[in-house]
């Protein structure tokens, strides 16, 4: 079935990556919604929720930087298997520990993803493998289908975040124990991802030839990384875990209702990515990235001032319809402006600033939520994202790429 997702011109041997992305997306989907609930249930506050979200993103940034700087010492296959093993350990660590500082350490060292997109160490490793398995004509389409797979499964994962409430109602189990069970499930998914990576065929250009550091493309990668950092700092203010916290505090949304909302939001985001390759072919990668992003930011700003839960959710759903179209276009653009042997390093060095910048803002957003300034993170996020889009368009609208 997965083979049917692959576009013409791509190697069928990368099907396990799509399966792994699907499983990771499912796990990320329910963890992003359940993380604040789990932490609040253990007696932690908004600042602690923001701090742990920040730690997860800082840890992802460090791991991704390590892949870009030192990953050429190992094969891509070995790094992917190591990342999957770390995912197993992360799920088990969160299910066992209950104190803030141990959880903070596991969050930093592990693979939890509190956001709607993929900001983990898996990203550059899988991107390099996908780029090597596709030709220029099919690359954007391949990245779009890869992103679509993750987004659809993340939506299903968000819907599954309502399971603890049902388990409590049916079995009498405590809410905290039911939530712990979901983190055990996260670890089990990590084991399944490890098994998928084991099925990947050996590719000479990826597994036998180790990734090279950046060379001729360093200048353009640095410029992209600087711009991406602005976008990611803004996005870190409203990662899914914090957006869920905002909905819980602002409108008293239940866990099941929040899961249903993030399910619908994820489906809309996934469906929108189907249009990205067609828009990119007609208008260009940069135009597709910029002019689908700006309306999404405007909807986010408007949602911050909504007084009715229906209006707020409606605006956020409209945002979801257009905010993810830039994901496959951005991935394809980065892969197209560097030399083939630089792709793993380029993916890492553009992902690192995104992770670092997004890691700073959740703690700030958590403090603002706890201090009563709950609308501020949404407004600042929208304004900064619009500024990023305009700067990106000005810098790269005439840039030539393969």
C-alpha cells in the first residue's frame, strides 16, 4: 500500500521511511496534546510545561547539530537506528518518572515533539535518504507525500489523545496511569520505527558513502538558516502542546474535544499539502512558501482576539488549511540549492536554527499564559511569521535552483 504513495521517478526501496514517518507522526500527534495534560496532572504549572517543551526542542537542536557536524563519521543507517532506539528510551523515561528535573533531562535528551511539524533528529536523516532516492522532477512531489503521510497520521494521533478519558471511564484506572500508558505506547512505536529502518536497502551514496560537511553551498544555507530561525521562534510560541494549553485555559475545552480539534486541524493541514507540488510548479517554490503562509498568520492573530470558542476554532482550522503548504516546498528548496553530497549537512544546518529558535519561545509562552497574557503568544507569532515571509521572498524570489 505504501508503495502507491511514492511518485514516479522515486526509488521504491524508501517505502520503510514512509512507514516510519507514519508511525512517528501518530506518536507525535497524541504526545503533543497529552503532554501539558500529563504534566498538569502531576502538579506542574504552565511555566514547567513551557520549560519541558523548551527542553525537548533544545535537545532536538543539539542532536540535529551533532548529525550535521559529526554525522559523517557514521552511516546514515546507523544514525537512524540510533534515533529510533532513543525514541524507545524517551517513552519509557516519561512513563516512569514524575519529578520535574528528571523529566526535563529526559525531554532534553529524548525525541518528544510538542509541535505540529517534525523538528526531531529524524528529519535530516530521512530527508537525505529521500533526496537520494528521487530525481529533480519528482522531488517536490515526494517531499509533499512524505509530509502528507506524517500530517495525516499526526491527525489520527491527536484524535487518539482522547483515549485516556475513555480508559478511565471504562476501567476505573486513574487518569494519571492512563496518561502514563500513552507514553509507554510512544516507546512501543519507537521500537516499530527501529524495525522499519532495519528494512531499508543499502544505498551506496547514502549508507556506504558517509555524509559530507557543507562546502560550496555554505553561504546560501547560512542565509536560509537565519530566516528559518525567525519563523521557528514564532512557531515555538504556539506549538501544539501550548496551543492545547491555551484552549484548555481560555475556553475550558475538554481533552476529547481538543483531540477532535487537532484531528480536524491535522487533516486539513495534510490535505493542503497535496496542493503544494502543483502550486510550486506553477508559481515557484519560494512563492508557494510565502503566499500560503501569510493568510495563515493573519488567521492566528484574529483567533487570539476571538471571544467565542466556535469562532476561535474556525479561524484556527482555516489557518490549518494553508499553514502547511510551505513544508514540502521548503524541504525541496533546501535540497535543490545544495550539492547532492551536502544534503544531509544542509538539512541539519537549516533544521538546527529552527529547533534552537523554537526552543527558546515555549518557556516564554508558558510564562505569558501563567501570567494572564494568554493572547500575546498568538499575536506575536503571527506578526513574526509575516515578517519572515516577506524577508524570505525578498531574499530568494529571484534565486536560481536545480
